[in-house]
């Protein structure tokens, strides 16, 4: 996330215009256009208020935005639009061969902004990161989508429309060539199906199919993720782990390893709440950690993605108490750990080491180990064995006493 190639160019100029049909943004480097966008975005955000209730804030991307934090380089570009009291909306672009795409869209909102979020119980800054289906855009062409494109998260819905964007502009001027989204393309006219001919089926001997065992997944690769504070100088969150999810589909379970390579990392660090958002090519995962001044824990987990058959899924739990450790320390569990998130979703972690608060010198603090890693874990089978042995002895003694009484009752007079 924080690696930059030597040729990264930090933006010298960001110019924003407000037109009647949207916010037009020109990002320039050395007075040459490198990124262009003209778009509209509507937001719908659900947040907590008093009385164990929730409210919904609805607003649009305003005219008054800045592009501070945007940047362009040869392989990736970032469009960041800042507005209001600590809010921002950003698109992350990457290029492969002669095509480019939007890898992720991140919306960061500040719940302490009373103008947008009146009576909010929290003052946290949260980030919703999603992976849109904006792909296969030819270099030197603009992506256009006049239709509504809704992106849904647990608490945030975003609707993009009247979108015209171009990243990786290489000649300093916007292209006139257009790549349109699928929703804008004309629908093909229905065709008359040719008549079908039915033939009498022939009977063939049937054979019992052999059952192919489901292949065992290899251990997932370990991802090393980190977040830095707002000024980008120090690390404020560290998380290392391999991750596998298990999703129940009817009577079967599908397991998928999370691939850390190419994953976009974002989130936020707060005093009482921190969030880590991972966006890969197959799924989006959001971890929310809470801090009660003595202990921290994983409080919420949201997973969205698609199964191997292409069916979309979303599973979330906002009342977890996992990965708990004292504030100022880190949580570690090297052995495989299985946690049930919802009735349909479980996660398996491998080599887990996480610290969402109080990171010092960009390194983990002293770790509090999970029970599976502790020296006491081997005592469990011993204790079970001792208890069973004691039970067997107790049954044997009872049997002998009962037998002695039985013999005494039948002695001859």
C-alpha cells in the first residue's frame, strides 16, 4: 500500500470545475493532464443514534471538492476528492498491458460532522471500500457510464451516474474515444428460435458415476498488512495472517483462500475504533476493532464476494468478541484457528498476529497468545484422560462393593 516506484510523480496541480451535470476534475502534473473525471455520486449512510436506533444520511458529492492526495504514475493512479469536514471519495486505477481498470472505490466519512450526521452516537471516521465492475478500458480512451451504478456495503450505498473518466493520459489531453459500460449498450433484438426436432431417445446402459473427492486446499498465503496515520509518518495498525473462509451453500460448504497478492489495503486508525479493509479480485473484507481502554477485540467483520459459480454473497456480524488482548499489546495465534461469524460463514486464520491500537516504532508489541499456542493447551487431553481414569476406577469400585454385598446375602445359615 505504501510502496511507491521511483518514478511516482506527486501531483503539482488539481483543478476542479462544477458543471450542471457533475463535478469535473482535472489532475495535472507539470501542467500536463494525467487524470480526468466528470461524474456524479449519491451517498446513503446508515449510522447509530440514541435509543438503540439508526438514522440514514443521504447526500451527494458536493461541488466544493479538492484533489489533495491524488497522484499519477505509470502503473497506478489515484483520484481523491476531499470535501466537507474530513470526508473523501477516491478511485484507485491500475494498468495491465494496454488496458486499465478501477481496482477499488473508497469512501471515508467523518461521523462527527453534525451537518451530515446529526445526533450520531459515534465520532469515528469510517471507510467503506468496494470493488466496482469497471474493467477492460483501453488506454487512451475514456470510460463512460450514464446509467446508475449502485455499490452496496453494510452501512453505505453509493450510486454513480453520468460518469466520464480517463486515467493514464499520456499526451496531456483527454481522448475522444469512448469505452461504454455494459448498461449503456443497446439491448440486442430478440431473435426467433429455430424449430427443434424431437427424436426418440435410445436406451443405453447406465454406469454408476465415481465420486471425485473434493481437493484439499493448500494453506493460504500469509498477508502482511499495515496502515499509517493521517500524516503517513508512522504505522498505526499491523495485521499478519493467512485467511480462509468457509461458506455454507445449502447442504455443502465451499472453502476459499484469500489471496494477499494484489490486494488493495485501506482503512482508518482511531482512538476507540480502527478499521482494516482488504479488497482482492475475488472478495472484499472489512475488519472493525474496538478499544475499551483496557482490552481491544475484533468487533465486526463484513465479507462480500462471489462463489466459484459466480453467485454473489454478503455475510456480516457486528457483535463479535474475537482476537482479544490488552491495549498496548498484540494478539497472536500461530496455529490454525476457526471462528464462526454467521450461520453461513466461518473463517480460518493461520499465523495470526494483529495489533490495531498502540503500535510503536512500526513493530508489534509483546504478544498475548491464544489458548491454542499457550503452554496450557497440552493439559486439556491430560485432564480429560485423568477424569476418564478416575471415572473408570469409581465404576470399578462400585461394582466390587455391589458384588460383595450380593455374596453376603446368599451365605448359608
